C-alpha cells in the first residue's frame, strides 16, 4: 500500500477542517479508497452509544457512516495533522478502538515519526 499517496490526499482535507484537532480517516478495501471521514461537532445516535464527548463524531465513525459497501477486508488509515500539515498521533481513542478492532482487518495511524500499524 502506497501510504505517501494517502498522506498527500489527507493533508488538504485535514487543513480545510475548521476543527482544532484535524483528524482524517480513510477506509481502504482491496486497495481502493472507499470512504473517508473527518472529526466534526455533529450529533449521531452511534456517537452517543459509543460515549463520545458532546456526541461529536470522530473521523473513524464519520468514515464508517459514509461507507455503504461490504464490511470485509477493510483497512483503516487514520491521520492527524497540526495546522502546519505535520503528522501527529492519531491512534483511535479508547472509545473507537474496540469497534475498530472488530470491523477492520488492519489499522494504520500517524505518529510524529510516521505511520505505524496497531498491534
């Protein structure tokens, strides 16, 4: 998987997000980008069920809500950038990780040192 390609796609999406925390999540299936999401201050019943603060939607959930395809062979790419476009830690939070572990075959997220795969 060519991560540089997806990093290049994620940076402008993140920098255009008005939120302070600029998270972007991509869902990849069979090598194709099938959905993306960003964190946003918007309510959704699943956000409430997962216990998100203020019922905001995390980028992982936003990407999942936009995706309508088969739920097999999925990879999650999670990115977070500061306002200068530098990568930051984007490991799914303790509220997202349980359902992400069940749904995704692979979870890859950004850190200040590059991309890592969740154990």
